[in-house]
């Protein structure tokens, strides 16, 4: 019997008499290829004329090395390791995500704290599931910045809920709301794209309070029929909020900026400063190598250039770490003033301790340069705080940068002339 006639005898076409003399064609399983005579190996009847034992030259049921990969592919989603399965809904499958953060997730958060790969740390927008949510499960709205998403799913441990992720281009909720990407139009668009109304029995969306500036609740209701409920400031309060009929305490509505919350933001400030001062290292070493005779010396470069680099390091530490940490207790409203005070106190302590060794020129350079650099770096922290507004920051920069630049120029003149 030819291979073709054998196939026809075993697995007749749809609509034909499906009765055969021997049970060689068991019902297809969900993932079984749509081919005749391709029952799973454990279901095949050994020795039958339809599905003989597989051989190396058999072309009836060839192995499919890509079957597992294709089973996990879904358009519109990048499948991160946190995707653990799929939840069936009336409108198709939804990725099910783990609420436990892995070592990879935590190392990614560490990298974000230092600003490494920050622009690429995002997930695909859309609908995700935590646990096994049904049509009555709550819907939590967040941004597609992966750290924001991770913290939400972590704090939903032991619960079943939907997470609706908006396209904010890798920006967190608060910043994206200010920029307009975490906004009304994007939320309405994402509701329609995910067919959220068809998947749910209710019409409630829990939006982070810090995203309120970008979301017009009445417009959401008008355009989509969904009611916006503003959740707590911190996603760690979501369990309490969900358990108490969407009621938040006064403390949950307050934006805090504690010492620890400020301190964990300083690594990215340090990383960001490397771009600004990368060339400064080379310039300071080259200028530091010029001696009293006008000739370049490696010994002088290591001595004077090394001292200048140490002063630069102290200035960066003062502006990017010490000033943010002591922010509420430093005098002045402007961040530049706070940074200048911090840098000035450190420079004054250095001048009192090493002034006799430094000489007049180097001491003046120290007193001028460290406060100027510290003040400049302190202004970079304005984007991380709750104390300022964009217009206030722009005004402060216009007023203070000329003084900072002037102080650096004078410091450079004093330092160079001290070598002769």
C-alpha cells in the first residue's frame, strides 16, 4: 500500500465515514498538528498499519523543534521571564505574570538606580493578569516602565487582578503624567485596544494618584464608559485599598520624600555626572602637569592633577549625594544655594586643614570650584523632587548658572597661576 493510500484509509477526510476497522486515529489533542496519522507517541498503537513505530526516515510525524517556542509567541507582547502562562477570556488569551520578583528583576532595578539602560527598560503595553482574575477582578492601571510594572505585580501577591499597562515609552507614572504620555487619550485607546469592556462585568479602573495630573476622569467616563478611581500614592498600599472598598487613608494620599527615598535616587545622579565630567579628568591631568618652568612633567601631573581630581570628586559627592540627603535641613529655597552651602562648608574645612600646604592660589581655587560644581549638580536633583516646578527650575538655572561658570573660571585662573 502506498503512503498516500495508507493515509486515506486511516484518517478519512472531514465529512467522510470516520469509522475505521482499528482505533488508529485517536481524537486530536489541543496541540496536535493538523496532519493525519500524527497521534502523540504515547497514543499511537504500536504495530498498526496506520501509525507504525517512528523511524528515522518516517515523514508521517516528524518532530517539531519549534513547537514549544510557537506555543509561547503572541503578537504585541515581548515575553519576559515573568510571563508564566495565559489566562483564557472571552476575547482571547491574556499573559499571566508572576507576582514574585526574580533575581533578574532585582538586578534590573539595581541597574536602573544607576541609570544603566534606562531608556530600554520597558515592557509592551496591554493587558496582563496576576493570579486568575475573572470578569469581576479589579483593573490596576500603570506605566510600561518595567520597574513600575514590577512593583505593582509584586504588591498584588496572593491576589487576582488585571494590570492595564499604558504606553509611556519607559517613563514612570508621575513623570509620564507630567509629559502627557500617561494621559486620557492613551488610556481610552488602551481600553479599546484590549477590549476591556467585553472582558469585565464592571466599569472601574484604579489609576495611581500620581497619574491624576494626566488623566481627566470625566473624559474617560464620557469616551469609554469606565469610571476612574484614584488609588493610593504608593502601590504597596494597594492591598489595603482593595480590601477596604477602594478607600484610602489620609497617609496613603500624602507624597513623602524621606531621607531614604532621597538617598536611593542619588546613584543615578552620580552616573549622570560622568558624562559631564568625563573630559574634565583629562583636562585637569594635562593642565596639572605644567610646572613652574612651563614644562610638562608626569610627576607634577600626578601631584597637582591628582589633587585637582580629588577636589572634583569631593564636589560631585557634595552636590549629588550629600545635598540631596540633607535637603530639608540646608538653608535656602533654591537647590543651587543648597548645593553651594554644602560645597562651601566642605571646601572651607579643606582650606582650614590643608591651607598652609596648598598656598594662596590653590586655596582660592578650592574655595571657588567645589561650591560651584556642587551647586550645579544639586540643580540636577530638581527632577527627582516634590519641591519644585518646571518653571521654577528654569528660572533658577537662568539666575545661578552664570555665577557658577564665573566661579569656575576664576578657580581655573587661580589654580593655573599657582603653578608658576
